[in-house]
C-alpha cells in the first residue's frame, strides 16, 4: 500500500516494531508489535486489532517480561 504522507513515494511494509506508550507517569514498552511501516519516511500504522490487543494487555496489568531504567534528560 502506498504511504499516506503527502509527497512520500514509499510503500508500507509489514514489520515488527517496538511501541512505547506513556500514561501519566507510567511508561510501557511493547516489543514485536506488528505494524505497517513506510519504506521511505518510516510512517507507522497499527491495525485496530493490534491497538485492541495492546489495550487489553494494559487493562489486565499482566507482569512485564522485563523492566528498564528510565532517566530524565536535564
């Protein structure tokens, strides 16, 4: 599928990405998220099913696979 960004000539390709989401003070990192990514500009699309799955993971508050340190740039 052609990229939806005006002027970009790229095509969306299926890839797995790392998706980061911040809710208030909490930061969530999801690995191996299926997405469509533009081969030229990097624009990223998530399907409604993928978004629903991520929301379900947040809603269930399942234990994360790993934890990471977060540093504030100052």
